[in-house]
């Protein structure tokens, strides 16, 4: 089972990710601020983290930097999730250690496609 951590202080975003991804193959955890994100990530070692940039207590860039320094989390994929999609924002995310950037708003289909590319071993699409 894959573990996905969604770090966002907007409940509708958290619920969209949970509703789209959570099933018998994916466990979704959540954190509402930067410090809580670090606590959950250090304890649970998720496979994938969706990390908002604008967070209470510690911004997403700093959370990303700290996660990349943590032994055991080097293979965790980090996707910066934000409404700020300017080139300089993308560069800051990459410099902090993010794998990808996903701008808000996003569709559930885009989310599923992204997760499938990052975690190909996880069956997200229904069998026909």
C-alpha cells in the first residue's frame, strides 16, 4: 500500500486529494501546516507528498528542504502544490528539492495521471 501525505491548509484541496486517491491501494494522510507536515512525514515515511507553498508556521519551501535532509526520505517524491505557477516559483521549488510542481486549480484526472507517473506500481485506474 502506498502512502500519500497532503499538506495544505485549505480543507477543500485536502478533501479533493483524499476523495480522488484514497482506496485499498492508497492511504492518504494530511497535515494542515508546515511543522505538522514534518512530524507526520518523519513518523510515517510517505511515498509521495503533495506540499502547498503557503502554509502556517513553516512554508512549503522550507518543509521541502528539511524533508530532503532527513535520512530515509530521500526516495519520497515531493510535488509542490500551489496557485503560484510563475517561473521563479518553479525554480524555488526545484532548488528546495521538489520533484514536480502542480498548480491550483487542478482536476482529479490530472492528479491521478501525476500519481500514476510517480508511483507506477500503485494501481489507480479501475480494471476493465
